[in-house]
C-alpha cells in the first residue's frame, strides 16, 4: 500500500513540476509554432493538431520526444531544435491555457465511433478510449493522456494509423499500438468522426 501511495505522490509531484511555466511569457515564444498551429493553438489545417486546451504535461512529453527522436515527424523534428528546454514549460503553459474553439464538424453518420470510444469492442478486444481519455474526451492531465474532444478528424486518423503500423511508437508500454492494431480503417474513420464532433 505504501508503494502505491508513494507512486501516486510521485506522479502528482512530477506533474506539478512539469506544469510550471508562465503562459503570458509563453505567448511571446510561440511565433515558431503559429505557422502550423496558429497563435492560439486552434490550427486551421486538419493535418496539424489543435493545441489549445491540450494537457500541458502531455505537450511537454511530445516536445521532448521530438527532441530525443523517440517521436519522429517531418515537420516537428527540425523545428524543435530551435526550442530550448527552458522555453518548453512557458510554451506549453500558454497553449494549455487557450480555449479550444468548437469546430463545425457534422455529427457522425453512425454510432460505431461512439460505441468504441465509450465501450470498446470486446470481440477483438479493443479497450474503450474513455478509459484513458475520459467520457468527455478531455484526457487525463496527471497521467499525460491527451485531450481528444474537438481534435481534427484527419489528424486522429493519421495518428491511429501510425500507431497501428508502428510508425509512431512513443506511447508508454505500447498502449496505443496494442489498441490501434485491432482497429480497421472503418473503425478508425468512425472514431475520428465521433471525436472531432465532441463538444
């Protein structure tokens, strides 16, 4: 029991340390990011993720993974070289503090995405997305699971397919890779449609 409590305290302490950063200062450091993600993190290009309201600890991890090579992406990999480790808390604090704008995505044409997101698929088996990302899709900041609600559908599809193929592999304990490998294209498209329409 002491080990479990100690582990939880460590997680909370570590997440607090990562969460340090000045959003106001961070705004002035996001010019490099704005070309793809816009100044407030609400990217207009569906290929680039929305960063507004994203969990700060999650964003810190992704930037550090881009820097280390644990996550590779043709646009981000060269850009993160210009970001100092000292700037990362401020930049992520700024984007995390921004309001995610509601998109105009149409409602899904089927309940398949909702079913998988909330209940999974025991026949495969596929765990429900809500177990890590919350029923509202807002993620889990402490455990560094990202907010998905309102994210671009094209980006969700791209990431799930990259996890499925192993092209993206910076998920702890291969959690997302193990889930995505059991998703077919139809299920991925349905999930993306449901996620992007979440409010």
